C-alpha cells in the first residue's frame, strides 16, 4: 500500500538500479520538443539533469558540453549580427540555430530518448515542467534584454544618437 495516494508512481528497475525505484525524470522527448522554442541549450540542460539522476556521469558531461556549445553559438551569432550586414547575417543566424538544433538532436538527444524508453518504457516518475519553463522564459528575456543593451552601447560607441 502506497502511503501517499497522490505521489507519482515508482517503477522498480532491476537491470539498471537493483532494488531502487526509477528516478524522477523530465520526459526526454518533451525536452527535445520544447527545444524548438527555447533552443537546444534548454533541452541539453534538462537531458544533463536526467543523466545525472540516472547516474550516467559521462553522458551528463556530454549534455553539459552541448548546452555550453549552444550558449557559445548564440553569443557568437548575436555578436556577429552587431557587426555584419543585416541581410546575409539573418540567413546565417537562422541556419546556425537550426543546424545546432538538428546536430544536438541527432548526436545527443535521441540517445536519451532511446535509453529511457528501453529501461523504463513509460513507467517512471515525471518531473514537473513549471520551473524549467519559467526559467527558460526568464533566460530568453534576459538574453534579449542583454542584446538590446549591447546594441545600445555599441551604437553609443560608434557615435550614434
């Protein structure tokens, strides 16, 4: 008998963690889907946290590298947009962002999706989405405000209004 009828179900996973319940995870497919809106940095970070919960340190490190690489790509694209002509940079920015998304998904994200499906199927406790989505919205807003401030400062330095 479960002492709390409102607690999420716990699946026993004998082949991965004998005698222990499956850890609470964010659905890796949902994390990849949210990455369409919030960038692969979001999905890679959640996948990193999932790998850590699963005890897979090497895979968590790989996801962390993808998250850092995503931040670097977006910062480089944003800085390049400040100094290069708008027309070609617009296409370069889109291609870079879409390329990063596809590279992350096929090189890293699908691996976690397959791992979780093979080990747990659909029987594992789910982590909530409110906090990561709220933080993702804040991060996007912070990035946009930071870019706006950077553009303003560059305009001042170049003798703008």
